[in-house]
C-alpha cells in the first residue's frame, strides 16, 4: 500500500525523513520557499518539490496525507508574537492544500504557543466544518526516542474518525515505568570524535552530515570563557569564576535563562536545538566536556538525521535547516500513527468525501 504524502513548508525534510522510515510512505509533492533548504530536500528525496511562495502553487495534487509546519515566528515565545505578523496567516494556505488534495489525514506541527492563538481556533473550526475531527497535543521529542527535549504542538485531523497520536516509547528516567529511558547526549555522540576532524564546508559541494564535524575558530578569550563553565553550568558560573571575562550586559542582568552560555550534560537529552546552536550565547550549546560549541554534525545527531543525509548551502544556511527541522524520531512516530489511521480508514475509502470549505 502506497501512502501519498504532501509536505508543506518542508525545509530540509525532517517530516519527510521520518515518514519515509515507515513502509509505504511516498512524497508526491513538497513546497519550500528557501532555495538552499529546497535543494537539500531534493538531494535526499527527489525533485518533486515546488521552490517558491506556497501562494504560487496553482493547485495541489491528490494525496492521502498532508503534513507540514507553517512558519512559527509569529507565535514563538522567542519572537515578538505580533498578531499582525504576515506569517500568521500561512495556515490558510495549509488548509487550501487540504481542500484541494482531499487527504484522509493531515498533520500540522508548530510551537506550543500556536494552540492558544485565535489563528488556531479559526483553523480548527474551518477544518472541523470541512469534515475533519481535529485534535491537538504538545509532544516532547524525547518521549519518542530523540536525544533532545523539544516540545512541539502536533495537530492531527482525520476525516470521519478520531485521530490517533503516537504512543510514547521513552520516559524520563527519574520517573517510574517500564519504557526505555530517554536517549542522552552521550548516546547521540557515540563514536563522534571529541576533536572536530572535518574542514569548513562553506563553498563546498553538497555535504553529508558526517562531513559537518568541523571546528570554529573562536577568539582566545572565548576559549577561556568556555573553560570557566563546568558540566551543566551556564553564564552565572562564568560570572562567578571569571568576572573579568563576563560581558557587561550579563553582569548587569542578574536574572534570566539558565541555558545561556550553558554546557550540555552527557547523561541527559539536549535542550532544543535551534538555528544558532553554534553560538553558546544563544543557549545551552557547549559540548559536555570539550571547550567548544557543538558542531553541525553533533546537532544533526541530536535531531536524529542519518550520517549520510545530504546538505546544501552555506554553514549558516545548513544550521538554519538543522534547527528548523522536526526531530526525525518524532516524525517517524507520527508517520506510524498515520499509517495506523490509514489502515483503519481504507475500508471506508469509498465513502463520499465531504466538500471542504474555501478559506
């Protein structure tokens, strides 16, 4: 049984990569605005990708499943969350794709803040009136085998039935249970050389994940700062140990995130891998023991990408693609839940499809 999948706002293809691990899942179309990300997608999954504004897609083909994550900057807690952000309305294009492709199932992922927005209330109402039962949950990627604690809002719509969410496969080891313990940074970095052993890929041809284990060239003062941060420490440890090396803005701000300039723990999952993971001042991105930020390859491992996954673009563009992706283990778990729903609905495939509302 072949399940036809459309991937919207596809990026490098994190959702497609996870769904492809489920037997029978095949992409019939992907849509991505960013040229470097679209080329990465094409290198790994073929050229059935529309590169450009989703509003320029004339008509979406028939599909069994529509997946995708409309840009989240307008909802993210890290952004301004402006109600006037033009990206907030891209869910309308997602729903247009659903209307035209008539899938049995759709899956939308985004930041948890989306679920509290008026835009999501409007989306759910229109999708429900169009014949879909719509449910939403906030899922933690670590619960599905990713070596990363990353919480994402997952919205699933099923035509004519109750949506299924993937069963949790892993647990916080601090909690009782028979499930496998969360995967850790140590698990993800197994066999990765402590010292980066690859060359900077800027200007190179497409490169594999394993070829992204390259070092930055930090200022000597930065290295001294890294050395001042102990295992699990952060900028407050830097301030306590080396006030002479602490930026003035941090000295004057005695409160704030404990992840800033933080060092990862070996035996815990990582924090969320964002698009600037190579900058310790942006979060807890120092290696557990090496005095450096994590490399692009290590970020790929934390996201669950295969070592032979192919990347296109500059090192900054690739970092953005890595950080924006859905962790592959979570995507695979969603794909298996979709496959289960598809098998349950195949017997009802000849039922009349309800007319979907225009948006």
